[in-house]
């Protein structure tokens, strides 16, 4: 499959002596500005290493960048309405919850709190749409229709599981420093300012205010072992900077299971502290629920008044299956009454296909087996490293012994983004890396706050650009295959 070749923002390759010098400076800049993670190889709570980064900004069309920011507002509205439609969620996920145990367990919690009467009055969410620009047609298409990279809150927050990386996104400006050091400071104007960290934390504080308890804390639900510590801590520090009165606490699901209680008013109490907002940085893959205790912790959180980011209905609204179902016009029209909004969303959708046990599902599976290189298999997971590409698409489909297995997946047309020459700097890489072919994904962060009938806040707050080598399938920075970067806007 052919791809478009883009020109880098400056003339390449760089001379070896220049490259060696600028890489040393760039590594130190990243370390000193918090673009860091803990090592998965030599883990220590006392040390960090810089996160992988692109040495230079990656070209991205200005028109499509602005278009992505504008449509984020519509996608916020869409998923907000989806999360409040019980009938739709039940119908869309009927087959998936039977075939996928993890999604089924989430759905059981959703059904439990729905029957009891959802306690929270509002919900808040941070969404991110991941985009790739297809220069052969000039159109922008989604890597996914949307990906909620921040979790939502349950009093006026909505969300979905995944890793946020708002802080690391804001620190993708190592490449801006490099441009300046290489004598191209005049080109920095083409790299848009990124306010992801400030905007996302402002959203959490707005939810905290809505909870209306000055003693309420913000709870970060974290992994047992946290590698992406800098991103998480910078959110905590930014919350404190914006409002010094707010306290942030960190607990694992296991710790919550052992200490959390509900008051008579259904306040979530942890170690004697009332919780106003719950921000999930863990809980989006099966391994993070090693026993029934962790599932019990999730249930007690969902039963509480705390504003959850995301609440269970927003978690389900962001599953791949729901994304696939929404990729049809008649379903979109159920939630978006303005035809112009429907057209705008459809314009950025790539092909998404059901693998249900019906005529459409059989046709989609046959397409994938015939041309596996043209598709990606996606399970109901976030966090990176879960998708299936290339020849393995055929192998996985043909290896399914129970026909219902395939209903736990969706099929997506594979996008071939434009390629650009550049350097990717990794902590475990060569001191002087080779110039390689790179591709990038742009994500726009959005914040939405509202209840089942009203939306109080709906805005986009920043972006993230992830770069990877063109021959690599997955692109997550935290997962280890992608790199932080910034877009260089071109006309």
C-alpha cells in the first residue's frame, strides 16, 4: 500500500557532530522538564529516564489540525448522549458482553447501579480523538472515531478508560527547543501552543467545585506499579497550583477495596476522607482486577456520590463495539439532530465493521481473511498493545474455535499515514540514531461537563502528537513503542 512522503521542517540529514551535540542537549532538556518515565527494565522509585521523543516536529496540515479541534466539540456531545442512553448501550453491547468477560463484568456493574438508580447527578469527561492525516486525498480520518484518554467523573464528568498523558503531551516541546538550538527559531511559530495539562486539570477542579464539599479530595486510582509517574504527578501538581486547597490522594483498587466505605448519604469515604472526584489511571485492562476485591472496589466507587472520571456508563460508551455501531448514519442521527454535525462526524470516520454472527459480520470476517494487510482487529481494551495487524489478523480469526469469540472484536480499515524522515530518540537506543521513516498520530483533548439533560462545559483543551517508526504497528508512548512530539503546521 503506497504512502505519501512528507518533507521535514528543516533540511536532513544533520551532520554527525551537530546531531551528537543536539541529541545530548535534547536528552537533558527532556529530563529537566519532566518528559520522563520510570524504566520498565531497571525499575526504581528513585529514578526516571526521559520518555522517547521525536527530535524534530512532524509536519501536519494546518487546515486539518483546526478541523480536528473543531470536531472534538461535536464528539464530546455525541459520546455524552450515548453514555446516557441505557437502551442503546444494552443493545449495542449485547453480544460483546457475552463474548468478552472483562466487558461483561463492567456491564454487570453498570446494570447494578442503573437498577439501584445512578447516584451521581452529573458527569465529566476528557476525550481525545486520534487522527491521522491522509495526504493522498487531503482528508482527515480517525485512527478511531474517538478515544477517551482521560477517565470521566460521575457528577458532571464523563469519560473512558485509557492513559491520559496530558502532561507528557505538553512536554512534547523538546522538538521546539531543538529547532531553536539549530538556528530555526523563526519556525517555532508553526508549532501550536499546547494547554493540555492546564485544561484537563481545570476540568477536574470544575468537577470538584460541583461536588460542593471543601473537605472533599480528588482520588487518583493508580496501578500497583506506576511507570508513567511524571505524567500523573504533574497533573497532581497542576491541580495544587490552580487550587492549593485541594488535596489529591493516590490509591490502588486493592487498597480501595480494603479501606473504602459508603456513608448513609452514599459519600465515598477513604481513610476517613470524603472523595469528591475519582480519576482512574488504572482499571482499564483485566490484569488490573486480579481478584473479586478489585471488582468490589469498582462497584463501591460507582455506587457513590463521587464524580467519577470515568463513570461506568462512560467507560462502556467508549468501547470499540460502541464506536463501531456509531459509525453508521442512522445511529448518529439518533444522537445528533443537526445534519451538519452528522456530516462532520461521518467525514472523519474510517471503515469500522461488526464481527457479530450475522450476514454483515460474516462478510467483514471474510474481507479480513482475504486481505488481512488492509485491516486491524481491535478488542474492547485501552492502553495500547492489544490490536492485531497484518497476517496475524487472518491467523487470529481462523484460530477462533468458538464462533462467538469474534463478537468480542471489531474490524477497522487500516490507515496508511504519510511518512516523514526524522530521528527518534529513545533512552535505550543508539547514542547517534539513524534517520528513519516516521509516521504520527494527532490527538485532540476535550473536556465535557453535564448531566443527562444539560451540557454545562464543552471545549477542547490541547493536543498530543505521538510519533513512531513507519514499520511499527502500535504507537503508545507509555506502552513503549511511540514517542512524544509536536505538530509542525503546514499549509
